[in-house]
C-alpha cells in the first residue's frame, strides 16, 4: 500500500473489504499469455492447455479459460502452470510447491495495478526461468 494514493491517513477501513473495479486486472491474462509464448520460444517445452490441469490452482475460483502448463523437455527442470481466474487474475505454480496469486489482494485499499502485477509475474518468471532449461 502506498501513501500516494490515499494520502498520509491511508485508506478508509471499508476500502479493505471492497472490490469495485476488478476489471482493472483484465490485462493480466494477456500479459501472462505473452510471457508463456516467450518462454516457449526460449526453452524446449511441451505446452498443455486444458481445464482441470491443476486442481489446486482451480480450487475455490472460476476459471475464465483453460490453464496452461509449460513442461520442460529436460526432466531435471521444473514446470510452470498458469490458471486464469475470472476475478480476473492469475494463479501460478512455479516448480512443485510454490504457488503465487496475482493480484495478491485486489481490494480497493491496495495499490496493486495490472502493470505492477505483470511486473511481479515477469520478475518471478525471469528469476525462475533457469529451471526451465
């Protein structure tokens, strides 16, 4: 949270439980798709795209489109799976146990934006992409 958006007093208490514009995160889906295509070009992977690909990622949310998994051809490398929620947001599995949600919250009080969340996703992918080779 940043004082720039709400001023020094911070957000009002009711902003923490309210989401009035979830559509502000809609571009996350396109950004994730672009990152997946880039990884496919840079690494030898098999792409799987289907509903039910990762039940844990789909748990307690509605998927807007099929999840995508990039499975490295190198058996020592780790897969990447992205589920596209209808919030709209993303649930991403890096390796076997590390799951990250984008946006983390999405409430009106948070300063998350599609751009900041795309950058956070890009950073995590770029820092972990060595595991795809």
